[in-house]
C-alpha cells in the first residue's frame, strides 16, 4: 500500500507538539506528514513587526516553538498562508490540513485537497447538537465577533466564553466552562486547535457537560479521508 502524504499548516511554528500527538492517534502508519508553520524561522521581534494586529483587525493566537504564544493579524497572514500551501503542494502533499479553526476566505489550493476545520467543525456540531444550546470556548475576546459567523447553522445563537489554551493555569478554562453551563449551554465546543485532551477533561469536569475537542474531531475525519486515498 502506498503512503499518503499529508501536509499540516499551523499559524505558528511547526512542529506542534501539542496537536500532532492527537493527529497521530488517528492517522494510520501509511500516512507521512510534513509539518509547516506560517512563522517558521522568525524571531518574536520579527513576528511582532510584520504581523502584529492593527486596531480593529481580526486576530489569531498561536504557539511558537519555545512554547509561548503570540497574537497575529488574521488579514496580514492570509497571503503567507497561500505561499505555504503552495510550498506543501510543491513537496508532493496531496492533502493539506490547516491546524486552525479560524474562518478564512481567499485560500488558494489547486491540485491538493485542502482540509479547513472551520468548514467542518461548525456544521458537524450543529448536526450533533440539534435544538440544544451550544457553548463555545474561544481563546481571544475579539474572536467572539470575528469568528461568530461560522456558527450560523446552529439552531440557537451560541453562548461564548474566553479562555486561552496557552494560559499557564487552568482556572480561566474551568470558569469559562461553568459560566457557559450556567448560561444554559448543553454542549461545549473548544474552538481552537490548541486545546488538547487535558483541556477537554478540565472543561468537562468543571461543567458536567459533553465537550467537543476540535482537533480530535478533525484528526478522526482526516484519517477517514486518507484511509481511502490511493
């Protein structure tokens, strides 16, 4: 059996030791991965000079190789995303997975299968939730507005709370999960690829609610797609 070549693209720096183990749980031994990041090779001072958000711009938070996080301008990194996608295609990747749940317009990918979590997670959650109230945990307050349109298929407008997967403690996440439950949420969604199984456990224990982990869902579905690839 031939190996499938999967490219992954993170907003930060690759590889992502927090996300790749979750993907590897689902991917078969017949899948080879090439990991790339938009900010690979850049020092923090360069990142802040080139990609710092302007007032009012949509933002993304991501992880650097040293484990720290950085906030970047979503519109400023869009062109770089297309360059990185083209690079992964040139390296032979037939499938490219974005390691970000942000909603993007204007991505270019010809000749490879681009897997965009923002097109997969929200409708899947909507189908599973039915008429139930969904609570969303996002890492940045600004994303409540900038990413809200993703959830238009939900039966009810989502309730949102803010907690970063890159924070040093767990108190904010536990508090966010409880706040969402107290506001009527019946199902929680961790809307950032940086949330891992430990975060899901914290949110579930704190709230007593079922919790959907975006990267686990995407990892499973990506593995299903690649399992039938020639």
